[in-house]
C-alpha cells in the first residue's frame, strides 16, 4: 500500500510525517506542486520520504494524480493523509482515545499497527477511512460502515480511478465517497484509530485558494450532483477562524449506499 501526503505551501513542518517517521516499510510520498519542489526538499529529506511533484492544481486532481501514480507503480491499494494530522487509538469499546505513547494505554509502533490495519481493511472494502476524532465515540467499534470519510482516505486503486474526479474544487473527497457508495460499495470507517488536525483553514494547503464563495458554490454543486443525499446548512466551527461560519452539507451516507441496493431489486 502506497501512502501519499499531499501538501502545499507548508515547507517547514508536517505533523503527519512526524507521526509516521519510518514506521511504514512501504513507500511514503510527499506530494507537492511542481513549482514548490525546491522548497519541500529539506522536509522530505528530514523524514526520509519520496518527494513527488504534481503538475495538477487543486486537491481533487492531486488525489487523482496519486491514484494514477499508485496504478503505474503496481499498487492495488493506497492511503492519502492530510499533512497536518495527529493520531490516536481506542483500545476497546470504551469511548476514550489515547495517543500512541500515552502511558495509560501505550501502543508501541502505533503508526505501523494503524497503517497495517488500514491495508488489511482495504482487502475487504473498496474504500475506507481512519475515523475523525470528533464523533469517534458515536460510531461502532472497531469499524463503522457507510459514514463520513475525512482527512485520512484509503482506496482500492482501480475503483477509485473509475470515479469521476475534479467535478468540484473542494469537498471532492465526499464526492468520490458518494459515487462509490451509490455504486454499491460500502465504506469502512476505522474507529479503532482516529485522527484530528489543529485547525481548520490553517495557512497553506487548500486554504491557499478556498474562500467562502468557493465553498458555498461547491456545496451547492454537490447538492445537485447527489440530489436526495445532501441537505444544505450553515456550520459554525470555533477553530475555523474567518472560515468558522460557512455553508456546509449534511450528507446521508447510509441512504446513498441503500439506493444502490434498491436498484438491484
């Protein structure tokens, strides 16, 4: 399983790379815009990962680029991680989450165990995700089907590439997930592990080009692409800065998968 970490305008630090730090024996790629290849050299060298320049602009086409690269390198499975993540584990059905090195529930080589687990899950499911920390306690343990994937996205390569890409400039991860669910492929949200980020709309990444207007336009477009599975709403996020209040979508993941089952009846 190839691991891809798309990054943009964040040259000095990646909490995701710090967490992995040699714990995955497979290939780890730091994917950056071609024009920023020189600025990212030091960061890639520091963490011993492969720097992969991408000529495509925007996260939607960058993710597709990663899928094509995985296919060309002979990989059947891939994991794409945001570059600013922290990771946790949930050792039992108890709702508490711990850092891998937490003395209360230490998990040696936790990143390796988590990535191996993702690779195993991808042999059973077409698409999967490591659970977001927020809401992890409301999902079934150790795995929850047909729910929201976020920030840590895993796919079987061929079905991923069979989806339509670039239809929306942002929220493309949700667009792809809904396409796969509506095609009859359940996803697996891995709740044994979780991840979060320090801040929505932090400098760099999608914040380079994501605006309130772009967000609103693409949410509306998504609601039309997946009519019947999305309801528009206003979201307030205290950690989102100027982007804290924005147009968002309530997505009916289970309903999307169920719609494919009805078509077979």
